[in-house]
C-alpha cells in the first residue's frame, strides 16, 4: 500500500511540476521586473494589469507543466524503479563492494525522493488553507458582530458617493467597533466597514475620501481578484518570486484606488493627509494588522502611496502653497514612521 502510494504517477508529476516551477517563477518575476522598470509609476492601471497577468501566468505555467509531465511519468517511473526496487537499492547502497556507479544511482535516488516533495507540499497546503479559511470566516463575521448602522446623513452621503463613482448597486455601510481600519468586504454583496474610532477621529471630508477609496475597490472587483491572488500565492508559498509579484499587485491595486479617490475628491494633498491621519489613528490605537481578505484604505505601502501622491500631483508648475503642504505632509509621515519604530 505504502509502496503504491510512493509510486503514484500523480505524486511524481506534481513533484516535477514544483521543481520546474522554481525556474519558471523566477523567469516570470524577472520579466515583470523588467517591464515595470520601463513603465512610469503614475500608470497604475497598466502596471497592475501586468502584475495580474504575471500572477495568472504562474498558475497557467504550472498547469501546463503538469499536463506535459504526467503522460511521460509512468514510463519514467518504470525506467527508474523497475530494475531497482527500494529494498534492492538500499542493499546496494549499504554494500561496500557496490558496483553501481554514481550516474546509475542518481536517477533512482531522485525518483525515490520526488514523492516526499509532493507529500510535504500537500501537508503545507492543508495547513495554509485552513488558516486562510479561518481568516475568511473572521473577516466575513465582522459585519455581523459589534456593528451599528451609520447616521442618516452619513448614509445619504454614502449613497451619493456610490452613484458618483458609478456603482450599479449601492453597497452596505456599517460602523464597526471591531474593525481596525476602513475596509471593503465581499464581492457579490459588498460591505464597507468604518471603524468607530475613525468616524469620531476624522472630519467629514476625510471620511468621504476614505469611503471613495473603498468604493473604488468595490467598483474594480478587487476583493475577487485578491481572493484568486491569495489562492495562487498559497499554492506557490515556497517561491519568493510569487510573493514579490503579489506585493506588486497589492501596491498597484492601492495606487489605482487612490487615483480614483483623488479624481473624485479633487485634492491629492488633502487625500494624502487623510492617509497619514488614518495611519496616526491606527498607531495611536495600536492597530497594525490588516486582514488578507479585506480591501483596506491603509493597505499597501503607505509611505510609497503618500510619496507617489505628492510626486505626481505637486509638479514644479504648481503653486507654493501646495509645495508647503507637501513638505508638511512628508514631515508628518516621517514623524509617524519614527513613532512606529519606537513603539
């Protein structure tokens, strides 16, 4: 029974696929890195599209490799394991006068080790998938517990912003006592959660900017894309290239939503100030984590997001007041970074 398991064509094909993906994933990451290096940073949609295609290419390459390897696996296994059963191989290796050369032993040793790679990968996937399911459950439960309806004025303004951003269906808005950051949850029935601390700690204009950011995530179907991205990252948890591509996707996703929010609020510097104020409230309340399956306004690399807003919208032709606002914004961001390092 155990020997049949280890001689399974599926396990061998899976192992070979994972081994081949080591160089395939690096190649995809290198191509994406090369493309992003020649594309301007303000072209977030294009950069995000390329990063998404790179992530999908990883999954497609793995599937194609498995289908190409699997038909030839039976022949490969038989050629390696037929002449030298496992017990015979162990006996030959322990004999001092073994006649098998290194070149003769290597294929059999590799063939016997491949199933262990698959079993280890499968065991890790089960653990990571269990953790992901728990996180999805916790995130989906946030609107159900310790959440209250917003005021009539805020609800009305929320509906106006949803129409302004051209959503076909207005999502649900809730004030959460448990959520740490503003976030959008769900795809078919999306919900926008605003932390109670930020409803009281930010002014109405800042709240509208955060709401615009979350509505932008919903309009772009980012929750669904993020879910698929998380699944691919889970399958290739061992590959640094996949994690790097995932980071680029998350950063560019936030940039795209930032651009939409700025387009509708009309003031990039005020929006950047809102991001830093949001981060300050999170630091003050010791909130530092964002769920993987939530689209949060303070997600991504906050420092890079603020610098990008200042760099893109404060051109030399802009007036002095905007430059002074940008300088004060960068100083506030620097103080916030120092404060986070000290706490």
